[in-house]
C-alpha cells in the first residue's frame, strides 16, 4: 500500500513538474513567438499541449520572389515556448487550395484530428493585395497517429450528406469540440453566417444545426456547465458564453492585450486560440493569437507582417504577457 501511494505521488508530481517546466513564463522576453516580415506572415495559431510539449500549428504565408503568394499549414513544437523546432509544411504549394487556418487538434478514438480550411486564390500576386479566399473555401481534417505524420486532407461535409459540395457555400475557420453533455457527439464550428455549427459521431456523417452571430476564428472551451466561445470581430478578441449552444451572451471586455504599444500588432489583433492548463494557478489559460502591423490588414498587412504572439490569464479577464506592466 505504501509503495502504491508513493507511486501515485510521484506520478502527480511528474505531471505538475511537466506543466511547471514548460510554462516558466517569467523567462519569456517577448510576447512574439514568430515574427513576420515583408515576405512572410504567421497567422491563425492552433495549439495542443501534450506530454510536456506544445504542438503549434499555423497558417504560413509566403510571398515568392516573382510576387506570387502561397499559403500552407505549418507545424512546430516546443517544450518551453522559447525554443521551437523548424517549421514543417504539412500541405502542398497550390493556390487553388491554400490549406490554412488550423482550428485545433482533438483525440478521436486512436488518432489525432486537425481541422483546417482551404482558401483558394488562383493567380494571386502582390498586385492584388489584399485579396481573400473565393467562394470555394471548404473545411477539411488531417489525421495522425503521432502528431508528426499527417494524412491527406479529407473534406468535411458539414452541411449534411444531401448538400452538394458546390452548394455548401464559402466556409472557413473550423474548430472541433466534444459535446459537454453527450460524450461521443462532436461539434464543428465554422465561419458562415456568423458562426455555424454542425455535429457528428463519426466525422463522416454530419447534421447542420444552425448559426449565431459571431466574429471569425472561433475557439470554444467548456467550463463547468458553460461553453466559452472566443471570436474575432474587426479588431480584438471577444468572448461569448452559452449553456446549450443556442442562447449566447457576450461576456467580459474586448481583449486587445498590449496592442497600443505593439507596432507589430497595431493593425489588428485576432485569431485567439485558448488552451487550459490544469496545474498552473497563475496561468490557467494560455492564449495564442496573431497580430498584423504596422498597417491594417485591409491596407496590406494580411499576407505579410503578421506575427504569432501569446498571453496568459487565470480568469479570462485579466491578461499578462512578457514585458507587460502588472
């Protein structure tokens, strides 16, 4: 009995140390994790914390020397949020697809699922900046056994089996979540008419369930008996809450963090991806986001000068970041 208790204590201690080791936030010198420039944009972060590592996925935008612009899903990982592995492109170079905007990673049966979108911009160059994805943007998932090697993208027919792909409408920014009251039922939130919602039990057959007013790039967590939805209006990150995914109300203030003093995010702060860490009372939540600047996205800093940053909070109301004045 004594040896069993000792083993349990060591396992708990290891779990705590794992969280504590990887989030020594006082060591971070800057809120910027990946800094964009005139030829590169880092956008739409999605994060999974697993086995003491942060797996970070993002949209990588590259402006090539001839002026053509391509988007990719890129991945990297870190144990300490300071040292990151080289970015790996998970998707092909193809303007007719432009896989992008990873939403999140979930565990389904014996594999990992990463939800993404296409953002077609055929023939797109710097002469058209800023330009946005056309009506053929759709949602997909990638599958993996190890978070390193990923399958070919699979289309999500989130409007149901009787709706043709051509009739599904433009849809972007997917996010996956298991229902808090019905285990085995999974929701896909996506940008269409505000935020739309569909559900499935097998990631093959989907039922559309309506929409509600919202900005883009939603991220949804559960907290006791509530759903917490983070979304992006024209600037900043807002929060909505709901108990049933039908009735939503705004909660808290618009989150703009240190934007007033950040030239790299002066144009816009958006795409907040929030994860919860259980073993750190001072930073229960980490938010990864991207900032564009110094210009607004509509002024040109959409495919360039976009950077991934991070902040943290214990209550989703008061936020801190490296270098902030408490």
